[in-house]
C-alpha cells in the first residue's frame, strides 16, 4: 500500500462495547474487500488515565502485523505523548520527541483529551485517503469522529523505529 496519502481516522466512544462492535465491523468490511486499512486498534482509557491497546478477534486489522508494532504505530500517530508515556525503548526516543513536538504544535496527532478522555474508548485506524470517508462512516456507533492527514515521512520514521524494537513496544503496551 502506498503511504503517500495516509489518514488517521478516529472514532470516540463512551461505551467500550460499541467500540469493539465497530472494530469488528471494520475488520469484516476489510475482509470483504470494501476498503483497505493499514492498521487499526481499539484503545481504552480508564478513569485514572491508563491506556490499553486491544485487539478483538484473531488479529489486529492489518495484514500480518503484530499487535505491538501496529498498536505502537497507531498510538504514536494518535497521540505521541501517550506512546512516550507507555514505551521507552531504544531507537524510539528521539523520534518520539519530534512527534510530541509536532503533536503539541497541532501538526500531527489527535487531541487525547477530546477523543480519548478518561473513561472512554476509541477506534483508531490508519488508511489510504481514498478509504478515509468510508472508514469514518463505518464507525456508526461512535459518539464523535475525525479524520486527519498523516505526514508520510513521520509515518515511515515511526514505523521504522517501532519495527526495530517491536518486542519492547509489545511488552510495554500489553503490560
């Protein structure tokens, strides 16, 4: 898949079950060929602010990518400060600093407090821009939706950094 025109699509939910249902529907629609998703995860944030990245079903929506890598990648694009708080690994530190700076400057990422406030869930997907409207529309149970262009260079740099330390990312995200 071409990574020149990527979009981050986020659906925010007050009900974790609704997020899981929409994620399942995304997976089924991708499997039936309605659209292609680079990666998608369900994120849940508890009342204390701790974020868990979950998969539902057999795989995360992404062709053969491990939960740790795709989870870290999507979380990093959604909210670099969340990834920085969750993962401290070799090869990621400098890039996270840059992503966090861009996030704070509102050039990258989505506001955590608006789209993943404490006690909520979100379906977060990375898609080619030609599928963004379809994927966003598929999040039918979400309370709020957004899509935002992703800088391909940032995406590729984060992907490379995470692939170098997938085990660390997976361990940090799942603990």
